[in-house]
């Protein structure tokens, strides 16, 4: 099994470090970097084993026939990872197409 992400998702995660720091969710940039790295590590390690649900039609703008799984990082924030699953050369690939948290997309789930 392999977990990969689109360029847009990788860019979003890279920018997320600075967003979290600039909006003062973290007092130090290094803390924001560790938070995002932990999220990425969790997705890579656990996405294939998470309970997945079909993504609502609202998310078709990011890809068709997607699934989503949730990752809780703390009491106040839950991340939703939207992905497609396919097989390439006898390997199952999870392609992450979109990531958002409960503060921005919970009303669509």
C-alpha cells in the first residue's frame, strides 16, 4: 500500500505551517511545523486502515468517486482527508486529493 498526495495537497500542507503560526494557533513556527508533520505522518501510516466513508457530492470538485477518513489531532480539531483508491502494478494506492478540518467543511459532511 502506498499513500501519495496531489501537488495541491502538498502545497496546502506546506502553507498550513505558516497559516497556523501567523494566526497564532502556535506560538512558535517550529511547533506548527511539528503539528503538520505529525498530521502527514498519521495520514501516511494510518489512512489505509481508517474507516472510510463515501465523500458527499459537494466534494466532487476535487475528484470523482472519493472517500474520506477523519484524523483527530486534538479536542477541537478533526481533519478530513479525501482520497481515491486505485491499483497500480498489484499495489493499492491511496491518492489524497483534498484535506480540510472541521472548522471549514463539517457542514458539508
